[in-house]
């Protein structure tokens, strides 16, 4: 993704198996790896972060504002109303991802005192895709 492409990381597994913890570590590593993208001479980097829970979609960088999901004329899925935050450093990127992660829905389960109860999507865009 550093060279202008796209990358995705998906965690799948049993409740309480450590998916949320593992993805948090992946976000930290991604922020560190993308550090070279932050320079006044380079295009801007933005982050969006949303959660899906059942039929609901919420913006995790805009105080859980409800979002719409629809298909555009070309068949692409569009998240209507999704905010994007511009970040200018590794620390700002990590802080933005931490803020979004902190707003995810969690609840206690028999296997975990604080289990995420949703699917979260964090999108980091650099340059022309912004």
C-alpha cells in the first residue's frame, strides 16, 4: 500500500481469541511503516474509521454519527457521510486510530470481559485517493 496500492487485513476467529488485540497491534505497525509518507513535500494522508453492527453503520471519528450504506451507479459500495481526518505524523495517525478504536461497541462475554461487538474498518489513504 505504501507504493500507492491498497492493502487489507482481516481478522476472523472465535469470540475471545484475540482478534481486536491483534488488529490494534497491526494498526501500530502500519502507522510506523507509513512514517515515511509524512513530509510537507508529499501528498496528504487521511483516515476514515467506521463500525458495522447488525444493520447499523457508525462513523468512529465523528462521535458515532450514523452513516448510510449504498451502491453507486457503477456498482461500488459507498458509505454516505463518512468523515476523513487528515493526519500529518505517525503520532497523529496512531492517535486517530486509537480514538476510533476507543468508540467501538464492546460488551462482556463468557470468554472476555471486554469483547468488541461489531466489525470495524479503518481506511488510510495517501495522495490521489484522498
